[in-house]
C-alpha cells in the first residue's frame, strides 16, 4: 500500500530532504547546511530504488492501485558493470569509470538485493572522486560573467575534457538564483541535445558545476564558416534545437534565453542547449513571470510589449530568429532598444491589428508607441537561400501573436525535415541523431570545421 504524507521541508541549493517511509513510521532528516532556503509543501511518497528522493504523488487513491514498490532480487554473482554503477549512483550515461573503480565498488558495495541508501551513495561517490575539486585539473580560463568564471578542465577520473563553471557565493546572499535554477533543472534533464551536468562541487566560497566540454557555440560556428552555412547543416542544427526544446517543454521547462551563444556545438555537429540560468519550470505556481528575459534580438513582441503570461511560445520565437540567422548569416531583428526592436519586427512581419492579434488595441505599451502601419514583407525576400518548405516553417515560428506559433513537437514533423529520413523521428531521448549513419554534416561554403578544430581555434563552455 502507498503511504502519503504532507510535509514541509527545506532545500539547501540542490539537496532535497531525505524522507523514509516504513509502514506507519516516518523519519524526516533535514539537510545539514541551510544557508539559502526554499520552502515547499506537497504530497509525497517514497519508492524503493528511488535513492531516498521524494516524487510528487498522484491524486490516485491507495485503494485504487497497488503499491509500485517492488524489490527485485538480483544474482549476487552477477558481474558489476559500468552501467550498474551509473544507475545506482545516478551518474551521467556517458561517464566511463576505469576498471579499478569498478572493483572498488564491487568490494565495498552492499548486496544488490537491498536498496541503495543515500548515505552509501554519497560515500561511494566521494570515494570515486565526485564532489571533490581535486578530481579536476583547471586548464585555461575561457570566460567570466557577473556571478561565474568558466574554465576548461580535465577530469582525473576519465581523462576527458570538462567545463568548470565556478559560481561565487556571497556571504550574505548565498548562491545566485540563476545558479540554483540551472542546477535544479539540469539534474533532471537528460537528453542528447541538452548539455550534461556531470558533477557539482560545493565549498564555502564557491559552487562549481562540471559540464561536458564542447568546442564552440553556434555564434562561433557561424563566424568560422564566413556566416554562410550549408543549407543542409542548417536543417540538421535546427532539427536538434527543436528536439532538445521539445524535450524541455515536455518536462514543463522553459529555457527563456535562446540565442546562438547558448547553443553549443560538438566536433561532429551535435547541438546542445546550454546556460539554463534563466530557465523556469512552468509548473511553478506563479501566475506571472518576468518580462526581462531573453536577449533583446531574440525576444518576442508579446514579451517586448510587457506580457508576463507566456508559455512555450516564448522559446519558439527565439528558434525562428536563430533559423533565419543560420540561413542568412545575420540577425533578423538587431534592435538597440525595445521600441527599435518592435519597429524592426513590425516592418517585416506587419503591424498587428485587432484582427491579426486579438486584444492588441487594449495593450497600453502598444498604444503608447503609436507605431506606423506596416503591411509587412515576405520573409523569403530577406532569406533567398531558404526553400519554400523552410519559408513556411519560418513563418509558423515567427508569428507575432503567441498562440499562433507552431509548437516544437509539431515543428519536428514538418515537411522541411523530410530529407533527414524517418529514423531521426523515433530516436530515444539520449540518442544522438548522428547515430543514424545517413546523418552527417556537409562541408560549409566557408571553412571546413574539422580542419579548424586541428588549429585549436574553437573552445566554448556553458555560459557565465
């Protein structure tokens, strides 16, 4: 039988309270440190094999269903594999530990027929080297922002390159809210087109996020191919962007800061969404969000006009702007102020009317600017290299009225992507589209990026 209980606990950064339910007995262990606290209240239940973490309970009565708790017995003689360890310790799937660590884990591990306790999990991770600064070697400093400094580094565990994002902790303020958001969201987002968070290291003065290392961002890629990408490569990148975004939206997460600098590119052309510092979970019970999100050039008109009641369509507008920038090599709406940005949008897409955008004539910000009437221009005249199918998709992405924009899931099935084949449509979330042998980047009209990589010109890590 499922046991449910209302609780009120606290989080210290990314840690959850530990809740053990055993018949009618309840044990609630608070986190050891409580510098920065978020209070939450909810109905929770605990399941074996869930590593002591609580899940949001459904509204289903315990009388209607049997408990999902099942202890699956495993053969004690079974050889421990890397996959076993990754699963039991919640490691990223692409972490490959040396055999020596497998043997150590096998020797110290409790029998597989018992649930793995939170204490043992932490001990095992610590013994292997996770959560320790000495596990990583700093190499070059590659970027610095208001709250964070980013270094290229190397893991002593795997000998792979990593990105070390060091977030300074102010004594009075604790961790910036952007860091808390990024950690809490990325811990639960597992997708081939989303940057992987490998490790989290917390010291008194610094919170270090260890990411997978990628060589450059989309802005650098465009610069290095002379702003003239192969139209086929544009299609591959756009599909991956929509694929990662569709996954985020299924998880009820808005990115809220899509731009070329936040899209990382690997050697073979894998595109990954990064920098989730402005991301937000849609399920947060808040009626309004902030309208001060998204870099100005990629901000939709509804947000520019003050809307705080937005949804996934916010990200879709950014996808349209990035699509145009890839196909033309230049930004579509490079405004310098909010008013200038709106002028550029309306000049190309047309000034909205009550018929095209219901309710616009009651928007005070729209009325105060007294915009001239623009009929709009066909986008294809500004992007002559785009195909007819691509033009249709671009128009569906760049609708002024948010509710008229296409969603990411539907966009993935657009006829524009037909020549990528059907196999890319049915891949598992964590499988790269480059696992399909027919998918390969073509040589761009500018420089050929594998040669550039040999020159060591491109390095980019998750944004500051």
